[in-house]
C-alpha cells in the first residue's frame, strides 16, 4: 500500500520511515537538503520527482501542497481543470473560488504590490 504525503516546496518535513542507506542517496539529489532537527527541504519539482523515485520503493510518495496565492487555501489540484497540463512546480496557484470572483485580477495585483513593498522597504 502506498502512502501519500503532502509537502511544501522550501519547507522542512520529516519522512515517516527509516531511510537507512537511502538517506545519502536522497541528500545527494540536487535541490534536496537536510536540516538537522527539522528534516528535508525540497526546492522544486525536479528534486521532488528524483526523491519520489527512491521513496516509492518504500511505499511513500510525496506530493506538493499547492496553496492559493490569494486566500492561502489548498487549491485542490485533483479537481482543477488544468491538472492534466500543470507541472505543479509553482509554490502557489489561484483556487477555483478566488478565480471565480470578479475582482481576482485586482486582488492578485494588490498582493503582488504588498509583497513588493515589503521587499523594497
């Protein structure tokens, strides 16, 4: 039986299995690092795919937890109309609920502007 585990790109997580010799193989993947007392950090989809090729042998698959850029909720990739063409390599997306709002573009730009202001000031 395969266990699926959601992770966030750039955020530490623990693997609920003993890795043994696979630990060195995993930390050798470009885009994967290990932080003592916190766990593994995966930077992108290529690293996640490489890690999953190892973990599937142990019955574990990591899946990205993609959050809505506007409201912060799970975007629900499984129900998304773009799921067949999406690479799921972004750290965020826009959920169906926010996408259906008339002011989605304004809200998106407002958040972008706020983030830019934080970086510049």
